[in-house]
């Protein structure tokens, strides 16, 4: 899952850059060369990427909570196994992305610390609750669908480890998206109560999903440098439009109505026009006042604190083993 | 009870796998480290997979058109036939790992033996499960050792879990009339024949973990005839919620 990665501004001072080195770097990026962990790179590039990849990793991990919310209540054994496997995949993406971010010099522990202290963000979409089983369908179909729109271009990101991570993540996400859509098909072909469940889930999630692409281009702070560095290939609005164009016919196929009276196909541009997004809501949720922000952070902190003794035990045991191994040759003498 | 012994036996295996798989799935997203979320996911999927194969077979044996979901979602607690050990709450990470160790140390040799069953379907399901249970045993044994021989706190927690779960360990080795005929026919496995293997595995792990093997006091039993602890009803109320709230719907 992707996040409005570049919405928070980095206010920390950046070390003075070397213009010659910077232009050598830019030339490599322009030539579509991949930047690798030991290569020279501007400090701002390193920071931007670290923040983006870490935020992406955090989103995968926090995203396990709203979906995990339904593992124990999935309506059939097949769905239960599929959801369990899906949430497990998200955990795998998180681990994989933390490893990619670590190549830029920040440890997973530091990144986790930043998440728990609230210094780092995760995708705001996970601050919305999963209230019915249909939400699990919607999260797969729309949230993962939006994530794929965002992530496909990231497979060509200038930073090698991130780009490679994205190739693998995208494959799994597109499987999740199909799975989610299949849940929606089952609901929409089901009883009137199931269809209603599907419609209500779409009503709740549609606008927040559109917000996943981040603020409109005119208000986006980081787009320009991120585009120049080929971290980003398309603007927020371009990706949002692509998503709407791809998704609306899928929703109509399901027989669902989008909660946007302004949604209309423009025969001249061949795009779906959509109504005004409530950016005040977006800002409010990013700032911490979404329906589940406090709950998610509480859950994340609780699992960290409640299980601290497990990590301590694992470290203590590893130390004992090292000491015993070190003592062995002496004992043998 | 008019079910045939083979049906009852298959349901016992299926219910045990499902209930433990469900318990492990409760951890996903809440584990001490991401790697354990992944491990719980793996183990949960193994067990739910075993349950699905066993339920499908049970449905065939029964011949009344009940599929895996009808059997898992539409039977109430007294009809469930799992052993009591697996329905015990997750508790802390130590309790979950000890429960897994106690079960896997039994299930691994059990499925190894069942893979030679004269019932070809059970043999095939067991042959797959034995590989999975080898991993469950290794993983839970490693963690039990790490926690037992870790810090004072982790040692105490692990010992306490072991003491608490110990009364549920004898049920696994019991046989009743249902199974006796199947054992004689070479279909089911006599669990008592695996007791020595289980003891040996446990003693080895507990000694490495610096944990004390609890004394065999009164042992709890009854899951396999539908006499459960209070916990199972709560598991089923979650597991079966949608099927019960929307009867007849297809998901």
C-alpha cells in the first residue's frame, strides 16, 4: 500500500550540497541509471527516499490492523485463508521495505521508533475503520487498486532497492486487488442485504481512497524535486485520474453507485470527471483526527510495549549463546 | 450419536486443526516482531489448510451434502470435537508458543504415522501435514528455549504457561471406542504409541529451555466428545458470525 508519502515537509537543515556532485548525480538520473546504496547521492535525495520508503513500510504494517480486524470473522474458510495470506503479505512488504530503507542508513528500529513517537506518518487511509465484511472487499479492490496505480511507476524509481522492492510488491498487490474485487462480485451477486453492505462500504471509502493520491498538484510541496530525481513519474492528479478512469467502469459492472453526483464521463477528454474532494477532511485525518488514528497508534504502541519482554528475552538468549560459544574452546583446552 | 467412527474421527482432526489455526490467526498484526506475524500467518494457514481438506473429506464420508463451510460454520460448540488444549486462549507470546510446542510435539509424529494409514485420503492429508508440523515444532521449540533461557521474566512467564497448559496434555493420548475400531483396522493411529516420542521431545526442549516439567496431576479431558471449556463458544461466535447473521448467503 502506498501513502501520501511526500506531503510532510522536511524542515531539518540539509548539509550544504556540492553543485558538481549534484549535477553528476542528476546526469545519472537523467540517463535512467539506477542509484545504488553505496553511490554518491545528495543528502536531500537520501532523506526524501528514506522518509518515503519508511512511510510506505509503516503503511504496510499499520494496514495489517484494519484488515486483520476481519481474519477471525471471515465468512468462509476459503476467504479466511485468503485474508490471512493477504495480511501476511502486507507484513512481508513491510519487512522488505524496511530493509530497502535501511540501505540508506537508517535502521528498522529507528524507523519504528519514529512511527511510535508519531514523528513518521503512515497512509491515512488506514485511519478509517473496517466495519463490515464488504470493507475487506473494498480495501482490496480500491485501496490496493490505488496503491498499484501509485506503485507501478515506482518500479522505475531511480533508487535501485526501492524499484526492485516495488516490482515484487506490485505483483502481490495486483493479486490482492483481484481478490478484493472478487469479494465485491460475490456480495453484489448475493442477497439484497449483501448488496447493500457492498454499496455502503463504497459510500464510506470512495472519497478517502481518492485522497490516497495526495493533495492536488497545485498544493503539492514535493512534486517538483521528486519528479526531477525520478522518484515520482506522475503527479498526484494524473494518478488520481488514471485510477478514477480505471475504477468507475468496474463499479458500474458491479451495479454499484458512486457517492459523487458530479461523476460524469467527458466524451471529449475521454476521462471521468469527478466532484470536489473534501481536502479539509484529508488534512484533518492526516493531522490525527480521523476515526481511528488514536486507536491505530494505541494498538501499535501496545504491541511494542506489551511484547518488549519477548525482544529482551531473545537478545538475552542470543548473548548467552555467544558467551557460551566463546567459552567453549577454553573449556576444551 | 449416529455418526460413523470414520466421520467422527475425521471431524476431531479437522476441528483441532481449525481451532488452533484460528487461535494463531488472532496474532497476525499484533506479534512482537514482524517476522512473527509472518510465522503466525504461515502456521495458521497450514492448520486452516489441513482443516479444509479434512472437512471436505468428512463431508464426503457423511454424504449429506455438507461442505467444509457447513461443517465449520454451522455446528455449535457441543458438536465440535477438538481437543481442549487448542482452544485455550493465546495469553502472552510464551503461552502461545508453549501451547504450540505441546501440540506440535504430538502432531508431528502423529501425522507421520497417519501418513501410513490404510485410508488413502487421510494418508495423503497427513503426508502433507507432517512437513508443516515439523516446522511448527521447530519454531515453537526454538522460541520455548529462547524464552525459557532468556531473561528472568521470560523464564517465569514460560514456566507459568507450561504449568497452566499441562493439564490439557493427556487428552491427546486418550483413545475411546470411536477410535479403537479404526486403530485396529489400520485407519487411525493409536496415540498412546506416540507417548514416548512426545516425552522425549518435550524433555529435550524443556531441559534446553531450563524449564521444569510439571507433575502430572488431574488431567482435563472431554473435547473429543463435545465437552469443552468456556473458550470455544467465544471462538465460534466470532468465527461463525457472518454465516449465522446472514443465513444462506454465499460469500
